[in-house]
C-alpha cells in the first residue's frame, strides 16, 4: 500500500456513502461523510478516513401491495477497486482476541490527490462465527452488545490500523458523531495523558436529542472490555452509564454542531462545553443533474471547484434553466413509470419527499387533513415519496403503510396521485431532488440537526417547502424568498407547535401561494429557482471543509491546499 505519512488528520465515521454500489450507509450521516471526503480530495486536505463495512449492506427495500416494508440483505462484494490490506489487527472482546481486517479505497480528486479510506471488517478467517457476523448490520438497536463491539472496531481497531500503517503521529483525530468515541480511549492508552488526547481530538455532534446518543450499561461495557478501561471511565463517560457522546465531548479539544441552531441545542446537551458550529453542505459535483451541470459549465467555468460562483446565478438564462429542469423532470418520471403503478403527469406541479422514514421527520404530516389536501391538489399537484425505515423501526413501517393508504384514498376520492418509490438510495435521491418541482421537508421543529437533501434540491433549481429547522433556518436568513416555510420559527431551544397547526400552515401555503405561482406566475417561480440555487454557493462541502480545516484541524498555511492553484479558497466567505 502507498505511503501516507504526509497525513495529518484521521476522520472516523460509522458510515461513509462513497458511492451507491458500496451500500454501507443508512442516510444523511453517511452521505455527508462521503461528500466531505470528495471535497477534501479536491482541496488536497491531508486526511485519511476510517469506517466500517456491513456485509448485508444497509438493506434492499421491497414493499408489498398494501405498504408493508420487507428488507433484504444486499448481495455485494468488494470489487478490484479495493485493496485488501495484508496486515490485520487484533482487539479483545469478552476477553478473547478478535481479528479485524481492512479494505483500502482511494478517493481521487481531479488533481490526482488521494484521500484514502480504510473500511474495517471482522469477517476474517480464524475469528469465531459470531465475530465474523459482527459487522453484518448497521445500527442494531436490539442488541446493544453488537453495537458496542462495532464501535470498538471503529475506534480501537481503527487507531491500531493507522498505527501499523505508519500514521501513529497524526495531529488530529476527528470523531464524526459519538459512535467514534472509543478513539479517545485508545489514544489515552498510548499518550497516557488526558490533555494530550484533548489536543488531538475533534468531535462533531449530529443529533439534537439525548435519545440520539449511544448509551451502554457499565455491566455490558465491563463484560466486553474486561480490564481495558481506564479507572476513571465514569468521570469521562458518565456516572450511571457509558455515554458515547459525552465521552467524545469530554476528551475533545474542539466540539462542533452542524448548524447554527443545532449549536444552541447542543450547548444544552453538553453543559459547560464550548461548542462551535460548522453548517453542513453537499458536494455539488456529486449532486448536480447532467442538465444543470451542462448549463452551469457553460456560464461558470470550473464552478465545481468553486461552488461559490453559483452566487452569480442571475447570469443564467431563465428559459434555459426551465428547460434543463424539465429534462430532469422527464428523467424522473421515466424512472417512476417503470417503478410504480401510479402514473404521474409531467404537466402537474410535482412535490417530492425522500429521506429516512422516521417519526420526527413526519412523512405523513401533509395527510393530517387528507380531504383538504385532496381538494387543494385536485388537477394541480402530485406527490412522490421515497424512504427506507430501519428494519427494527415498527413505527416507521406503520408510516410507510399510512402513505400507501393515503395514496389509495386520494386517488379514489380526488384523482390525486401519490407515488411511492422503493429502495431510496443515492441514485434515486439524485433523480428525485432534480426532477421534482418542489422539495418537501417536514421535520418536527428543533429535531433536525441540519439536513442536506434540501441543499441537493436547491442546487438543481428545486426550491424547498420546509418547516423552520436545521440548515434551512440559515438559508432563510440569507434569502427568505429562496423557498417557502411553514410552522413556527424556533425560539432558542424550544419550539411551540403541534402537527395540526403545522399542517394547516402548509395547506394554506400550498393553496394560496405555491400553486398560483407555479401555474400563473412562472417568472416569479423561476426567480425562486435561481434564489434556491444561489444558496448552494454557501451550503456546499467545499466551504464546509474549509471551515473544518481552519477551525477544527487548525491546518497552518498549507501549500497543498492553499497553493496558487487553489487560491480561490480564500475568496469564499
Ligand atoms: C441526502 C440523503 C439523505 C439525507 O436526507 P435529509 O432530508 O437531509 O435527511 C438521506 N438518504 C440519502 C440516500 C441521501 O442521498
């Protein structure tokens, strides 16, 4: 394997969505990690990434005729793009040695600069059968011991891997979410000094609710770790139970949230800690539709390296923009027709909702008063939904059923079409965010740390209609006419609202503003499309990585990422 001893930063993440045929991600967190690494490779950031692989993938989603989700393990294997590392490492679980091996993949930037990713797995000859099976599934909520050991693989075996590959002296260890917190324990063992660990660790928190933190009972932790824990573990990780997020926060010298609003929430979740924020972004090169790319390429040469150029979107011709969007819409509807029994109509305003299906994201919010939605939408609006729910999330499964029932009802009573597309993944996401006319985002206020799918939509000229939450609050501060919002604006850390009044707000917006503008004032609609695109001059991972580089990694002047070639980085605000 190549020598990576110029590396300064290691980035640890439970999931990294490298591309769609490496299915080891569940949603936004993994996609964000992937986007970040793609931008880091373009910007020549001396970074190496560590993640796990899951032999069953996340899963393939099939839905039966009345809306029940079935999950099938994916059949996939590493291809020859991956290099199997010859050396493996050993960690101890339940007092037994367990081998961890690793696949190596390089993300290569346009200049040829490589960001290596180490993907760890335990399916190794010589391991006991249950160990081989350990990394089969992502986020097992029913067997905490599996999750605990997976996180040991990420944090402890991860650091050992870097060590044996000549990266034992990195400046920064970036823990992306609390899952990676065991990195701190391995470093503590090596450095024997808490301050030294803190000087090297950076922690990004991604959840706004304590229930989002991984918590393990000390009984379990002691059983699995045996004598490998520091004696003061309860001071570091919590008195009653081991809290991964608190362990990470207590041993990191820099902590950041992922949006401005999420910082305020996180300050309450981590009392006494100083918390910065670096708002998420997207890698524009990965998420732009072919038609928009062509359009932007013509006007903004090199814009994928300098997404800030999108702020000049008014140089783009409105008719050309509309035409490019229609092409993306036809692509989506083409796909849709061969994957759903609900045949959509290209002339109608098409609203899209796609992301993980989970309670707080409220996929069924707009069906609260279904007859009202039917009356408003009749002959005017159609909907496309997509999203997987975690195989162990029964409530999520019920939500998918509810969408199917609503689809049936709206068709029977109002001839309103609601399609559900199976198996939401990055490919389908890319088609949807570009091909619908309006992107719907419905998180219950304050529960979305950031969200990124709305940025992908904006990039493709698809404005959002969203509750006030996550990144969108900042987007609306920049330009309140770049999309639409419903429901209340959060005050500090709280938000007084209920689903019913949020839904009423939405209906009123759809009926009185969105539908009339789409059909009767096309120029104003196209203006919103442009304003949406302009937001991405800021909400992209090039800007985000630059912030991590300066604030979290404190990279000194690095000719490699601030060379003449990349002077533009300085020009981004
Ligand atoms: C971008 C993306 C997400 C994140 O969606 P949010 O609306 O930000 O939660 C989830 N899944 C896939 C496949 C994505 O591409």
